[in-house]
C-alpha cells in the first residue's frame, strides 16, 4: 500500500470512529431518562410578623375572654331555704318571669325556722325541662353558700341553674398601637352583648346591646402573635 493510499485509509477510519461516537451519544441521549434541574426545597412557612386589622380581628374572635363570657341568671330548683325578707328580690326578677313563661312552678311549703328562714320549692314543667337542657348547672358549693338556709336545715335536692341571657360578640378592630421594635402591640376593638334564645324569658336581665370598647395586648412569638387578657 502506498503512502498516499495509507493516509487516505487513515482519514476514513478516523471519520468512521467519530461518526460512531456521535451516534452513540445520540442514542444515549435518547434512551437515558430525562433529568430536570432539581428545584430548591420550599422554605417552611413562617408566621407573618405583620399584624393587620383583619388578622387581629381573627385572633380576638377566638379569645376565651370573648367566647366564654356570658351574662347568666341564677335559678334555684328543688327545695331550698331562703330569707323570706329577700325572697321577693329573686322571685320577681329571676323566678316569676319563668313562672309566667310556663317553664317552672313556685310555691312555699309552709315550713320555717325561727322568724326569717322559710322553705320554697321550684319545679320544672315539661317545657322547662326541655329549655334547661341548654342551661349550665351550678356547683354544689355555689348553692350551699347561697341557698343552704340556717344551720341544721340542709337543702339536699336543690340544683342551681345558670340561665344564659346574653353572650359577647366582636364588632371590629378600631386601632393598633405597636411598640418601637414591633414585637408587641395594643389592639383596641369594640364588642356588644347579643341575646341568647333564653333571653326572651328574662328580658329585664339582658344587658344593653350598645357597642363597648375594649383592648387586648399582643406579643409576637416564633409561632406568631399571642394575646393576653381582654380589658375590660
């Protein structure tokens, strides 16, 4: 083989090898699963340090001082002893309206001790038993202190009920004052009393529904804003 022919053959061989390598790369690119650029992991959400009026309103609406605040009227049921000189106070404002609504009956048994202590009985009607399902029962300590009567005359079957007549309802945030470093704030807002279904039986005990002013302190923690007590 002449030198000229040898060189020509070498050129052809190199060309073939290059083509083969390129073809292999193309096949690899076609058969290899496509890979995408890895996206950076989403950063964990962090509580907003911004306390807006809507956010403050959302927090206040769930505050126990607001959601658990109820105006209640005491109603003793069963047999209890009471100073007859004061019985009209509780009878006219707490008992008589419920008698007129057909929820309870009220009578004096005729039993007495000394001059002042008399025994009284309050009993539910069927309508009263149904209404009382939504009323909160008082503790034994509450009725013992209030309706126990003179020493030696117990009231074993008295049950004290608390009749809810109004609950607090948030109205709106009226202002937010931040401290210089933005880590705490004083939030002012308004609220009002809203009658409950039982309010119709004791209308004289329902407080006015006029808006009232209040405030609550808030502090920024790592997990967001937290509230203190509501004043007043």
